C-alpha cells in the first residue's frame, strides 16, 4: 500500500466497499420485485445516518436482478476508489439470506479471520448491513422468501494484487469491508486492520514467531534468511510500528524479529512509532548524541548536521556489523520496542539502502 502525503485543507469522506455492496443489494432486490430500473437508493450506515447511492447499472429479469455503483472513497487514496461494485440478487427456496461470491470478490482460505474458511470475503458488518436492508425491503413488500446475494467487484482480482489480501489467505479478489460504512481519508484504518488480521491469521495457523518488516524490499531479504517460515509469518508494518507492537502485546506471540531500514530506525530509536514522513522527521541532534555516545570525535559527529537524508549516515559510519554507531542505534530501537512487548523474545535486523544487514540481539 503506497504512502502519499496528506493534502492540506478539509478532506472529503467516502464510502466503504461494504456500503456500496449494501446499496446495490437493496437496489437489485427492489428491481427484481418491482421489475423496474432503480436509479438511486438510500441505506442506513452502521455509524448512524443515511447515505444515498447512485446506481450505475441496473438489469433485471423475472428470476434475478443485478445493480452496481461506482465507489467513491472521498479523498482517501484507496485502491478501490472508482471501482465498480455490485450485487446480483435471486430467490432461493430455503427462506434465508445467502452470501455468494461473485466476480472479483475473494474467498477465505486460512483460519484466523472473522469469516469462515470457504466463505466469500464479505466481512461481518457489511453482511449485517445487507441483511438489515434486504429484510426491510422484504418486510415492506410482504414477501416471505429466501434471497441469494452475489457480491461482485469488476476487475477485483487485479485490484486485490495491490492489497495485503493474499497473505491473509484471501485469494481471487478483494474483501468487502467497513465497520462504520464510511471511509475517513488518510486514517490508515484499512492498513492497520490488515496488520492486525495478518497477526490473527498467523496465530490461527499455529505460528508464534513473527518477522515484522517495513515492506516488500526488506521482506524479500528476510524470507531468504528465514526460508522455513510460511508467508503469513511475515507482517508488513509499513509505518505503523506502534500499532503492530500493541497488537502483538495482546497475543501469545513468543518471538519477534524486526527488519527495519536505516531511515526508519533513526526515528524509532528516538521513540517515534509512526515513521511516516508526515508524522515524524529524523532528529539530527539526537543522532549526534547517539554518535557521541558511541565514541566518535566531535569532528565526525558534527558532520551529521550536513546530511540531507538519514540513509547517508553510511557515508560517515561504514555499514558493518561491528560499527559502534549502528550497535548503539539498534540498542535504542531495541529498548523502544521491548518497552511495549517486554515478554517477547525480540531481535532486530537493520538494513541499509543496498540491502546490507546488521543484526542486534539481546546478548548485546
């Protein structure tokens, strides 16, 4: 998930995939019952209030109806912004509301999520939303019948490649998500939720050793180092180190290895658990203190002020296992992390821009 600078000024909220699917389920059921095209529907949001959705396409026969809408994620840089989300509705003979997997919606293949293995990846709150709206329509029309809800996302399997779904065991498409019904721009709620779900999946599959890392680049190196571990043991924290550690603290995870790039490590060492450039910048005075503490003369330490990027610290301090500066820096990072998860066996692997690695363990 790419990180983008937060625009200035007030930000526009949007709607979740769950809200979009709910609106389409309601519209399609109305089209099926009334045998007429539906242009717009209103639904109730879990957070409270009513939302109105324009229906992009509406097709119906005597047996089924299908409606779609274009997702508006507001000002959030969501991968599903602008996606066409829909629902095909048909009757069943068992007097129940059944969820089916349409095109572009993933299927759950690993335990640990809120949805059972083999089910379409439609989360509990969106299911509740759809059940409520569909039930209200049936009641208002005095209809006692079962309904099949086949949720789909056009091009969803391609969009899913830009998400963390595969490592959560959700294959073949996207998840239908949303706990409030609305998307708060740049809240990072979806990313943090996927971190937490990733840890749940690892635990549900018997994995108590996690390799947490900042992204694809460090993860590739770590997978070479830990080839015995399954994909779900590798958790990408992105910039949300604090949230990742807090989640681990609440679980029986016994061992954590953290892979971290130098640019993030200089922020974490000082205590910044969110390393996004919008939230924190590296403190050169603090890093000078780290260098001084490590025994370097002031002539070298003062040159830190001239560096434009933290990754250029390797120009002053050779990036090798025994270089005192990096061992001190790692010790600070270690202290910050173990202050959150003191009961967990923790070790650190520091990476430079050339994928070289320095390790730091408890025995230091």
